[in-house]
């Protein structure tokens, strides 16, 4: 019985790159020839190399490319009133209502409380989901919070220095006022904390309880103009930037 030669196993690298959205096969051959492609940590310049797209770690210009056809990376704008679970025994609206018909088992990257809105990432890439939520990787999250009353100039410095909550010190990466309408003030808060209700608790602790909270970014991925309740696939640069943010 004949066997397939080892150099014939897998898919040609230029075809894998083209399927991942890097351009035509000819353009991908040029990427390889220019030394811009790495496979499993080794620079590749020869044409015709075969790889397993489900297993190989492929990078272009140092940024990992998602080549596993089975993986899904989605951005969802969670509406207010929806819980951040795939099912809910109490029958409340949940994330599963929006993606439950998909064949892949998806993980939600972090949570938003029911009263909060905005960006949640969904994926079946368990390693990426784990790293994005693990505090050791310090992936920043950006929020818009509506508060009431005058925001003192020194509040940003206070929040960057840190505020002691019941479960420890919380420091923001940045804080700024982005808009005002009468007594209502919209502020942007960036932090890499993952504790429950941390933004609400933090602003309440400095006498600015949150009236409305929207997460607008997770690391390099931004909510943009995605409407509440809508989903979009992440594009290739966004996925690559997420890999880079967590050293994958």
C-alpha cells in the first residue's frame, strides 16, 4: 500500500495565506519570497512549503494570522437589559439568543452586567479567550460612562493614582471628559481590571455614580458604529492585533 510523501501532506503555504485574506496566491508568494512570513517561529522564503492550517502558527510581518477555518471571532454590541450568558434559567434575554443558532460553541470574552451596554467579543478560540480575560495579560478595556454633576479637574489624577475599594486598589490607565449636556457629563475610562462592576463601583466611590455605561473597546477592537443587538465578524487585522496583545 502506497503512502503520501511527508512533503505532500498539508496545504501549500501561499494557498493558506490567500484563504486567510492576505491577497491573491501570487501576492502571497511575493510575501514569502520577501521573507515576511514565519511558520512556527521560522522564517520561510522557499515556495511550495506545505502546512497544516489547523496547527501551524503563521505570522506575517510578525503578526499572527488566523488560518484555522474552524475558528470564529465576533464582535457583539450587547443591549441594555441583556445578561452576558449563553443561556438564562430565569428566561431573561441573553447572548445565546443572538448566537445560539451557530454550530460552533462560542465563549464570551468577559462580561457586562445587565444594565451595561457595548462590546463583547465571542470566539471558539479557547486559548485566546482565556488570555484576553486573564489579568496577567493586562488587556485594556475602554468605557464611556454618563455621570451627573461637575467633574473636578483633579479627578483624573486621583483615579490614575488609585482608589481603594472593598476588594483592593483600583487604578485607571486613563480618564477624560468627552462631552457635557446640562448636568450630564460623559467620561471615558480605560482600565485593565476585570473585577465585577469595577467601573460602576469606582466612580461611585468618588461620588460620581454611573447613569449609563457603554464598553467601547476591548484591547485593539473597537465597537465603532455597530448597532445594539448586532454582530459582526472581526477582520484579519483585528484578530492579528488581539493575538499580539496576548503574546499568541
